[in-house]
C-alpha cells in the first residue's frame, strides 16, 4: 500500500483500497462477469443452493476455460452465487489456489492428481483410478472429488495424417524408432509437459529414446497444433486427446501402445469444508459430468479453439441445448 501511496499521493485511502483489491484480483486471474447469471433449467428442479457462494477457478487451457464456465453457469442456475476466477494459471498454481482457499472449486483430472499430487503410478482403469484418487485426496488433503466425466483428456502425440501414412507411423513405439533413426523432423512439447512427473522424461524412459539436441522444440500448447499441421517446425506434436483441432487440422494421434500416459478423467474438486456447507452441490454437477463424453468435449473444445468462440458462450449454449439451464442464458 505504501508504494501505491508514494506513486499516487493524491488518491484517497478508499480509492487506494479499491486499486489494491483490483491488483490482487488481476494477479489471481481476474474476477469477471460478462453477463447476467444463468437462469434455472432442469438442474434447479433437483437442487437449490440458495445462499451459497463459490469462487470457481480454472487453468488457462481452452478446455479448462470451458469447464470453468460450465461450473459457473451450473451454480448460478441453482441459485448459488459464483465468482469467476477462470484464468489462474497452470496446474500447480490452480491446485495451490484450491488448497490455500483462494478458490472453492475447479475441475481437475484424475491422472494429474494421482501422479503429480499424490506421487503414485497410473492405474489403467478409469473407475479404479477415480476411486483411488477420491479416497486418497480426501484422506491426505481434505479434497472432495465429485462425479467424474466419461471423457479422458490424456496426453498424446500427433502427426499430420498424410505424413503418418507416408512414414508408416501408427504408435508411439513407431515414433520412438523414427527419432532413434536420426531421420529429419522435430518433436514439439509444451513447457508443463517438459518437466511433469507424468510427462516427457518418463515418456523417453518408457519408449527408450532420447531426442537429439536441437530437435526438441518447446512451444506453448496452443501453437503446437498448427505447427504440427504445417509440418515445418514440428513433425510430431504433443496434443490433448479431446482437442477439437485434431480432426480440424487433419492430424492423426499415435497410439500409446505401452500405456504410458495416465487416464485423465475430469471432475469438480473442492475442499471438504466447502462441500460440507451443502452436499447437494454434488447433485448439481452429477448430470453434467455424465454428459461430458469424449465426443461432446471434443466438440466444445473445437468451438473454442478452432472457431474462437468465448468459453462462456460455448458453455452456456451447450447447457441450454440440453435443458440443464434455461436456453439463451
């Protein structure tokens, strides 16, 4: 506050408080409302969270932005107040915001929690992985996991379909063999995957390859898709399996034939004290999670990533089409 006062000595104490609060909120990803709250649909016939307030967080990825906006609309439609903190940052920042009480809930992935947060080896069964995460995260961190989605947004590597056919590449073992052979072509990954416990170091160990110097390119996640489609900077690109740009750009996902990558089914997560205020929140999200299949999530991601539609509009149009909230909200 003293630095603000030194810079703007004529500003009143009340104004400084407002400025400081605005700066704090901007640092946390921003609290925004870009329209009226969602109106009641079918969810409100089963659940009423009148009087409850929730701060909803999200990571920066397009899918996370859509999921965050889905959560906000769901809560508003059942009479809760939802505060938008959908732009917190990466996985660690968002998880710490939840644990520290800066947000009340966000969508996390089972594989991320199991491997990165809990330090365990992947379980290659979606329901068993979810149950294990649900039990352990509650016991160790007082985090409650609501119902999971059917969609599994795991890591993968893609290549332009025509190139995959030309080179006879179908699996990650094929990709590893190609990279070991010294033939031309770069492999592109994003900064988070580069150092994750379930990311690139383990991939190289599992498939027995090491990318030669100068052929590993670290790009932001979004540009990797187009760079792989263009086949100039990236021959192979790290992608997310539910991203709608994969079919849009004519990419082929290489099969993870050694089952290295964990399963990443998403679920709303929250601190137990928040859940205990009104456990009916689980009833509000259960039908939403059930409806989010691989195909549905890929289409919502396509609308966001390929068409450039706002996450809020993508989320509310889908919820309204299925009657979860009032159409046109």
